[in-house]
């Protein structure tokens, strides 16, 4: 295992800010920029200098702090290259199959359209972690603002193909609200019932339910257990008016 450190903290109303730090190289990345001031504060507090931003998609609650942080730090902005001009200040455009180095560690990029057309996720195998933005949530998935159920099904399949124990860092705390829908469509799922109880206990203790794991979502997430694009689309439409 590596000595990579990952920190997660609430931002805005229900976003998570995230930092990944490699002590060997001294590099620190934030995943998305929901709140530039809070991200800077979290870095200062730990004595970490922000060296890069890893954006997942263009939505303002994911890129809103890019400009301020780029002004404050000498950093590099990584993000999806699929649609020009979408990511403020983008310097390193990334597409499916790209790999870059974070210190000595590999970072692998997957294109996961569905929520938005250009959405990408970052997999860091040595940290056992994937930063999944608004593609998958605990017991949920991103709304299909730009993509189709087919695309989201494929995107979730890419995430489910990662090793079982991979930690999935979702960008929002939507779990308890997702849980109501999940148990509605899958009322007999014992693993889901256990996961809901565990999530409730975490939230009551003021703790995040993120990260989840590939194995947990495979067993409980209604958009994964849907099994195919048609059923996913049906469930997504149902949830949008739930
Ligand atoms: Zn979004
Ligand atoms: Fe978001």
C-alpha cells in the first residue's frame, strides 16, 4: 500500500471537497472545486500546498473555485478534454484511457458520460480509490442532464469493473434521500437494508457516508442492480419524480 492520504470535507449545501496528498512528492490535488476558500483552508490547515485541480465535469458546483485557486496557487488544472471551453482554466485535457503520474503513482482516466457528456473519473489504483464525481452516488447515480440511460449504464459498468474493494469518492452526500428510493424499488434486498441502517448511523454521528465501495454498490445501488440500460432508464425516470 502507498502512503497516499485522502481527506474529505463538506462544501456548499451537500457537496464534498476532497484532497489527495502524496507525502513523497509533496503533491496535493483537490478533486473539483465546490468552494475554493474552503479547499484553501483545508490545505493550509494540513500544511499542504495545492499543486493541482482534478475536475470531473463542468457544473459550477465542481468548477466554481477553479479561478480563485489558480490565482492563489501555482497549480495545474486537469479535466475532461471532450468539449472545449467547458472547464475554466483547463491545462491538461484528459480522455478515456489516459494515464498521468501523481508523484510515483498512476492515475487512470475513464470517460463516464450520462450526467454530462464530458464527465470523467480518476482511478488511483495504489490508493484503492476512484473519484467518481456525479456519476455514481451511494445508492444512486447522477441525473441524466445530457446523456442517455445507455451511456449511464456503460459508465456505471466501467466503475463496477474496478476491483471490489475500490473506494468510490462521490461528490455529494445524497445517501439518505437515495436510500428511500432504493428500498422502494428493491424492498427485499437485505444488503440494502443493512447499508441503509449503517448510513443512518453515520449521518446521526455527523459522519459522511462517502466513500462507498464497488462491492457495496454492486449489491445495493438500484441503478447498478437494474442490470441493463432499459431498466436503468425506467428507474431513473421514476426517481426523478419520486
Ligand atoms: Zn453535476
Ligand atoms: Fe454536482
